[in-house]
C-alpha cells in the first residue's frame, strides 16, 4: 500500500510543477498557486498577526498547550514561499508538538538578500521572548531553506546572548549554498523535486555577491557549539541528503545533541504529502514527539 502511495506521488512530482525559472515576482504566483492545492485540515484556524515586526500566521490546533510555542520558518529556496503556502505543514507540526504555531513571513531574495531572512527570524524569536514566553517553552522548526534558516537563527541568537530554545527541527535542510555535497550529483536523477542547477540559481539570488560558504548564508560552515538538541529528517532520494548528513556530523563534533533520521526512498519535505502518504504522517508525528519531549523539561 505504501509503495503504491509513493509511486503515485513520484508520478505526480515528475509530471512537472510550476515554472520557477522566470522573474521571481512572476514565479511566486505560480508557486503559490501550486501550494494552494495542498489540503489543510478543517479544524485549523489561522490568525494574521505581527511577530517581531513581521507578518505571521498564528495557529492553535485543538488540544494544544498555550504555553508551548513553535516558530516555523518555511521553505522556498529563500526566494519563494509564504506563511499561507506552508500553513498546513507548519500547523501539523505544531499539532504534533502540542504547541501553538507561529509561521513567519520573513523577507525574500532577491529584493532582500542575506542576511534579511536571518534578521527577521531573530526578531521573531526576540518577539516571542519579549511577549512573555520562556526559552524553554519555545521550539524552532523549518523545512528546506527554512531548515537552514532555523540553524542560522540559532547561531545568531547564541551570538546575541539570547537563551537557546528547547530544541529545533530541521526538515530536509538546505545548509550549504555552495551546493558542494556529493549527493548533489549522485542523487540528481533520483530526486523528482530539486535540481542542482535550480538550487545554484536561487542561491545566487540570496547571496547577492556574498560567499557561498559564509557561515550566515550556509550554516553548515558556522560554529555550532552551544546549540540546543536537533532533529534532522531527510529523505534518501534527495540531492540535499549530504547537506543533512554533513550537518549532523558537524553538529555532533561541536558537542550538540543531534539525531539524524534518513527515511528510505523519501523525497524532499515528504511531510507535506501526509494527506496521501503514510510516511509523511509518521515523519510529522516523529518530529512532533521530538519537539514535545524537549518542551517543559
């Protein structure tokens, strides 16, 4: 049954998605239209709010603990994406963590290149703290570019002298904008979602002349000491697989408690397809359980 689910998903992904090769303002419209087709549970209600001076969506799934806060940083290669597009994924992870979710609308490239997204994420984290939340009641999560941004936020918060959140979740993180991982080549034919060429093009827009191995832009190269426990989930069919494995090794070498989970045959951010993929629902549940276990410790 699950093999059939995965095969159906692969056929859909390989049938072609929106054209993202044009001007970002035009491509974003296509991206949002695609994401609008992703089902969102009927019991979820979203509120437009401001967090750290930036727009965000707040969601409190039924049965969540109002004291628990999840800051979610969406994917989209730093060029696409929005809280609206990722509201379902962010909310389901918040639900699994029994937490209130905040899905941040951080600034995008090329209009606002690095480090604008990091500044917005840091301001949002400060906003939660200044709003009365304890760091031990906050977890951070993000997918793809949002996974890399999650790590960059942790480094920036540590360097700013802020208390660390309870834990962080990195879903299929893009942590190396130099695109130097060996699976960029070895998994290229297997990955139905991402290509090294498209990632390199998006990286150039975000970097805007900055070095691709700048620790801010590519937190794989940052000093990772003093960060909270991390869970990294990645699919074995992704070009970003080696971003995740190298990041886990670097974090472990820096003394960070890190768990790496490589899911066989899974594609980029397969959690988003939980409405049709059992593995997506299980991965979301695993992610939520990890975050919940570190809250109120």
